[in-house]
C-alpha cells in the first residue's frame, strides 16, 4: 500500500518553517522550485500544492557547496 503524499500550500509550508525557526525560504523561491520541477507539486484550481516530503528531500540533498 502506498502512502498518501503530504501536500501543502505555499503558505502552510512557510508557517511550518516559521514555527520551527530552522529554514528561511521565500514563497517566491518555493514557487520557482515547483515551476522548474525541482520539487514535486501540482496545481489544484488556483492553488499550488507542494509535496512536503519532496521539498524536505530536496533541501537535504541540495546543500550549498562552498
């Protein structure tokens, strides 16, 4: 049995990150990542829904290289 994806709106993701105080990512950047296909997302009507687990995987695997 496959698990149900945790789809969240951009505003919900920003709220989750704000509550944890660990990740600072703008709504614009979230939308850009979704549009480019870097993170899994869908559009439902006028809302952009982002797969939260996919976003976390992206953030964990794409650390800044210095």
